[in-house]
């Protein structure tokens, strides 16, 4: 039989886990990634619309590089507490693929 005190402790534990889960989801970094993507697209499409076509490709290239670097830096800062051996290996694989493609 569950006594009142045990039930209250269990409920407090459940509420604590729910609150930590909400906070963890809110701090997940998805929102900043969407903001970066939105800014890159906004600037890129405005450049496509209003600037001469000769420089639009350079602007898109610069925006892509800046957006990628920002995404990597901010994502790595947010994921430090969630990092595992598998995620480190995956990041190394992605970096190797990028180096191979760019050389």
C-alpha cells in the first residue's frame, strides 16, 4: 500500500523529471539553427532579387560558409554535455568527408 508521503515524493520526482525534460528540449538548439537558416535564406534571396547576378553566387557561397560555421560552433557548444564516443566518431567521419570533397 502506498502511503501519502510516498505518493507525494513520487509525484515530486515525476514533476522534477518533466520540468528537466522541458528545459532540455527548450535548450536543445533547434531554434537557433532555424534562425540561422532563416537569416541566411533571407539575405541570400534578397541578394538574388536585388543585386547583379555576377556577385550573387559569391554571396550565397559566403552565406553558406558562415551559416555552416555558426551551426557547427553553436551546435558543438550546446552538445558538450550530451557528447558520447559515437557522436565524436560521427563528427570525425563528417569532417573527413568534407576534407575529401573539398580537396
